């Protein structure tokens, strides 16, 4: 074994430039991959956090709008509010210098406890006779705080409310389609004085929503978690991360093959020396192990360096976030979330690729026949 290590280190010292280039190729590939995954994690987390500002962690939809007892207490629940959900047409009259505005919106009529379920939204000014609009919805309507809006329901009932304020989550789809009113105003609009859509709940840990839903599910309510109501978005983000990982991982494969090609050329160049070593008593496995060890050493050093560079670059972007157009991606800055699991699986897969690439020079060295070379 000492013989194998001695030759491997001598070869690498003599081929420092080629070895460093091969090592750097693997390192750069891993750096790009881990940084891309950290940026993707941050984008997913940022979009989910923005969505959860205006989406309850758990919604207990009433199976009978006229019979809706409060759900039983649960240690995960930190806030709950009775709600009445409906769709309505919002209109604003034309004024001097401003044209009329009209748009459809989902109305969320909140009972007592709305501030506890939506702590990140400005709902403190919401009172009976008022409405709080999503920022994009307010722009579409051309409405400002203090303006009067007419709300028209599907049964042609019309009421007038005053704009009490606006909210912004960072998710354009929510900011353009949601508005909050009081439970009394929503019931008046729908002419249903006792109706209730259900209860919206906020949890200590949003990830525990499926477990809490199972615990609170009963004959009065149908539970809907935020994961199920945003399943399409979550699946699209997960697919995006997988695609980015696969595409960028190809860089690591190309770099590993480039490193292997350098070692194969080294085998070809040293074919006479290999033949002499074999004649002098070196086993074929020992000679082949020299080049396999060189590939493993270069690959391992490249993986370690790549992880350090990837962590450093990800930390830099976490410190100085990338600015992105909010109207396209809902977020104005691209956050970064560094996950140890990403670095672990990237290192494991990269090491596997390096080991497979190291088989090329090993296989070439095993095929050398000393008799034919010396003859």
C-alpha cells in the first residue's frame, strides 16, 4: 500500500497543473450546485412565507353553514377565527381626475380573533363598515384609504364599504385577489345572518397542519391544510428544485470526466514505466490502484474545496441578497436557505461520480501487457 501511495503522490506532484485543473473543475461544479440549491431553497421558503401571511395554516370548512360549533382546543393552535367566505364584485365610482374601477375578489369575513390568525397583516383598522384590500387589488381598483366601494354579491345584493387600509404579502396572486371584511358585513352582503363557512386556525408550527387536521376532524368540519390548498404551488417549486439540481449536477459529471481524461492520458504517457514496474514484480492491481487513488484523491479534495466555496458563496448571497423583479416572482429579494442535507447528498453523489470516473484510468492500466510494450 505504501508503494501505491508513493507513486500516486509522485505522479500528482509532477502533474500539478493538470491535477489542479481537474480538482478545480470538480470544486466549481459542486460550488455552483450547492449555491443554486441554497438559492432555490430560499426562494421556496420566501414564497411559502409570503403565502402564509394571507392563508390560514388550517381551515375547518363547515359541512352545515347553519350548524358550526367551535372546534375543540388543541395545543398547536395559537389563534382561531370564525369566517364567512364569498366572491363579490368590487366597484368604485368615477371621480374628478380618476376613472371608475371594478374587479372581482375573494372576501374573507372575519369574526373575533382575526388579528391572531393574520398577525402579519394590517387588520387592526378593520371594523364594521370597512374593508381591507390587497395592495395589487387596490391598485387595480384605483382605491385609496377613505374611498367608498360598492360590493355586489352573486344574488345582486349591494352594500357600500369604506376602504380601511391595504395589505401586502409579497405574493401577487393573494395581493390581487383577496380582501378582508367583518363577518357581519359579509353576512349582510350574502343575506345570511347566521351562516358561517368555518374556522381558520393559526398553528405554532405550520408543518404540523396535517396532524392537527386529523385531530380536529369531525362530523361538523372538513379540514383543509395550507399544504393541500397550495399543493400545485408546492409541487411546482419542488419540481423546479429537482430540475435545477439535475441540470447543474451535469457540471460535476463533466468535470469528473475531464479529470478522468487527464488520468487516462497519464496512463498512456507512462505505459513504458508501467511495463517496467510489472516486470520488476509490481502486481497489476497495484499499478492500476495508483491511478485509481490519484483520481480519488483529486476528487475528494475537489469535493471538500467545492463545499467550502459553495458555503462561502451561499453565505455571501445571504448577507447580500440578489434583487429580483417583484412583479414577476412576487419577491423583491432572493433569500438564501443553506441546508446541510443538500451538501451531504451533493458530496455523496459527487464522490460516486468521481469513483466511477476513476475506473477509466484503472481499466486502461489493467489492459497494459508488459511483454508487448517491451517488445
